[in-house]
C-alpha cells in the first residue's frame, strides 16, 4: 500500500504538522489501521477510501481514533490533487463529523470547510491551572477540548506544561490562545490524552478558537499562527456555522507499506 507524509499549514519542508495519508480501495480492519498509525508515530494517520464521487476519511493518532482532524484532511486533499490524479478543484470527505470540503485555491493554498465548534464559558479547572502553571484569563469548553485564554503571545510562548496533570482533563485536550503580535491570534495545543503532548498545528482546534476570536475582535477574517516548534500558519474565516481554514502543504515522503 502507498503511504504519503505531508506537512500541513506550512511552506517549509520541516515545518507545519506532518500527517501520514494511506489511500485504499476498501477499509482495512480497525486494528490494522490503529497498528499502522502507531507504527507511523505521527500526530495523525488519515485513511481515505473512494465513496461515489467523494471520499470517506478516518483519522488515527498513535493510540486512538479521533472524530475530527484538520491537518490530516488538508494532507489527504494534497495527496489526491498531486498524486492520485483527482481532477476537480473541490473534494468532499465524508467523516464522523459530517461532510468536509477542501478546495484548491488560486494562490496554491488549500481551504478546509469545517463545522463551527463554538466554545461555552466555564469555570477554570485545577488541572488546567496546575498543568499550565498559570491562571487563564478565561476558560471555555467545546465538544472535544477546553480553551484557555492567556494575556498575550509571550505568555503562550513561555508555557512549559506538566502533561501528566493536563492528561487528567476530561476532554480530548487543551487549546491555549492569546492575541498575536504578527497575527490576529496565536495558540498552542496539548493532547496528552490522545498520545500527543503538543500538536504542531491543529486545524480542528481552530473551529473552536475562530468563533471565539471573531466575537472578541469583531471581524470574520483572521490570520492565525500555532506557536509549536514547527509552527503553522492559517488564514481563517467565520462564515455562518462554518469555519474556513486555508494553508499550504508540502510533501515530505512517499513510500510503500508492506502489510
């Protein structure tokens, strides 16, 4: 079977978030997909299977299947456009989170169209404050993650989390965000519960942070940077109950899996 490793939300060969993409004509067993994802040992491995004129997609971390993943969806579209002779400018992926569209733009970026996951204000949790070693200005909850708002970009950059404490949160993980210096907002994302202490660039997290910042900043179009070591750059837009996220993708590896 073919496998592709693509860095999403970057122009750099060693930037952004790497995802493995495994195309198949039919679904492998759940156990085999999880074993392949564990062997790849990347934040996500996406498996894509043709479904009529569209594709079905599933995502696995090294330890669990997840219901939504942005960067691996972007990587899958990159593979279809560049290696699997997909002719149209828009791909529809059917997923556990509903239909997801990826559109090829004229500037070379790919645009994800994902459902909004609007955050709801909640009280701060001991695991958040203990895990971050700082008290957030605000804390919100969403379908998958908690969202913690800090004072400024420097506070985000200085974070040195205790992942054992953060792993106690009853969620997929924690998004930490603040107003940016070079972008409208910045973030870092921690998912020790899913086997990923810090994710490099997290598309699904922006379905939570974009509606928050759109309301706070009073604007629908925003630029975002995820401040991981590899960094990721996203152009974001809130359109009704959808979040549009655009970014580049770069192929790092093409190869064969022998299973």
